[in-house]
């Protein structure tokens, strides 16, 4: 069974830009870079979709994943602050118990 090839982000970007700027056909690029034409089409589509968000007006475009990550981070901070509070109370209690 053939092993799947992994391509670097730089290589993908180079091939996608070649597909965007090239007057030739994607099939020709596929032969030149030894990549399947559908992969080149996917990479080209990804680049073009990314350009839409690059030039978006206003604040950076936030996805649901970004909002979920922020919410999870805030919950983790709240949980850790509560744990720190418990440990401070416990430390103070023990310090008073052993000072006698």
C-alpha cells in the first residue's frame, strides 16, 4: 500500500499561487509538481477563500471555534482562580495551626 505524501504549507502555497497566476491548465501543473489535479484545485480554493477574510472590514473575523476557545479559556481561568483561593485558605489555616 502506498504511503500518503505530506506537503509543506510553503509547497501548497507555491502550487496554489501557480494555479492562480498560470495561464496553463491545472493538469499541466499537476504533471510539473507531481500532485493530483484535485489537490491543486482544493489548495487554490483554500487560498481564494482565505483572501476574503484577509480584506474583511472592521475587526478580525471570528469563527465559532475562536469563540468556543475563548469561552473554554475563561472557564479554565475561573476554575484555576477558585482552586488558588482554596489553597490560600488551606495554607492560612495550617499556618495558624502550627504557629501555636
